[in-house]
C-alpha cells in the first residue's frame, strides 16, 4: 500500500541524482529533495505565521478569558475555542508545517533504508529502477559516501568504531540543534513584548530539539535532511520578519490589530438563559409600573393640579381699566 509513496520519493531522488548540477552526489540529491519539500509547505508556513501573529496580538484578550473562568476549566476552554473561531486563528497553526513534514520524514527514512539494504555484504537498492544511475552507483557497494561521510551510517554506529570516526556525525547533529535554536530566537525576537500561548511555546521549542535528539540513531542522510530544512526555515523566517511581519504583508502586525472589535463581538454573544430571564422580568415589572423599577420605561406619576388658573389669550373676557381681569359680581338671589 505504501510502496507507491516509497517508489515516488525514491524515483525523485534518483532523478535529482542524475542532474548535472548535482554531479552524482548522494548528498546533493538529498538537498534538492529537501528543498522541494520545503517549497511545497511554504504556503502553510506563511499561513501559520499569520495565525501566530494574531495570537500574539490578542494575547491580552485571551488572558482575560482565562482569568474570568479560572475556576471553571470547561467554560474557559469553551470560551477560548469560541474566541479562536471568531478571530479565525489556529493555536497550533505555526507548528503545522513542521508536523506535516513527519510523513515525508517517515517515507524518506524507509527509502534510505531500502536503498542501502544489505544483501551478501553489499547494497541491494530497493524502490528504484535497475536502469537508473543511482541504482548503478549503489549496487554492490557497502557505503554511501558523500562529502566525506557515509550517509547510510548513524552517529551511534560511527562512535562504536572510534570517537574520531563519529566526530563528523556528532558535528552534523550539533548543527541541527544550533539551527533549531536560531529559529526560536528569530520567532521570539519579532515582538518580545507579545505573549505567546503556552502550547505554542512547547511545540516550537520541543519539536526541533526532538528531531536533533533522535538524529543520533538515524542515518546521516536523514540528518542532512533536518539540517537543510532548518537552514531553509532560517532564511524564510528572516524574509518574513523583514518583508512580511514588519510591513503587514501576510497579516497585520501585532501592534496594529484592533482588539476592540473582538471585545464587542464577545459582548454580542447570546447571553445565558438565566441572564435572559432576569432581563425579561425587569421589563415586565417596568410595564406593570413596579415602584422598585428604575429606568426610562417606568411610568411617571402625574403632578397634582395647581390652584392657579390663567385664562386663555383672546378669550374676550372683561378686563379692568388697568388691564387686569375684572371680577364678576355674584348675583343675589
């Protein structure tokens, strides 16, 4: 079932090996394969960067939700999920490109093992055509030498021979760890005042270090894949920080994102049944003229009539010589 994936990756690796620019280098073919994978996942990387920028900008709003529902974890998670949905962000979106490379790594791991499988003391390559130049270069060989390293050997096996033998392999693993650390410094240095979610911190820090750790028992060909992909990400993050993050090309910078719209959206959510019933009771009491109800909807009390009567203008009534209304004499019965 999975042989189709193995054959595809192995065939692509064999095609890169035959390119004149590679010059029959195993390491060069692996580098081109790695760059191809990284270019394919670049759109996802840009999308993950936008998600991370938005989460950094909305960090204070998320902290408010956590503080308001600190005693109710279920309610807090519901509010956070609704918050993520309203703002169209993915809490692990920035780590998605790194996670998606795992299937490619597993396939490449199987392909390298197939190309360097041993039969009667020499390689019996699998997954590639017998007519390919890569097959002809590997068959009846016992080493996959490129750049002074046997790419079919792991650091753990090289150290079993001698420390000097394993030193270049250890140096390659250290390079993987160093480039992973540089990536973290790039990401955290974009906006040092913004707070990154805890789960995002864990994934961004643990995943690269994990890859460097497991490289100790993997063939050097796979370690080269890790190293080249890290170098690609460093250049990519430098471009994002300079041309996209600062200029707001992928998404608005954290300092320019308007959080008032988010706050108003949160306030406009449907209220709980208890709150709705209380409001309805207040309105009913206001309509009935409840004295304890305050507000513009409460009926006003009528004013008592005053004893002063002013005749309307132009009524034609008699007036005194001074202009004051004349008093009528009562008729005697």
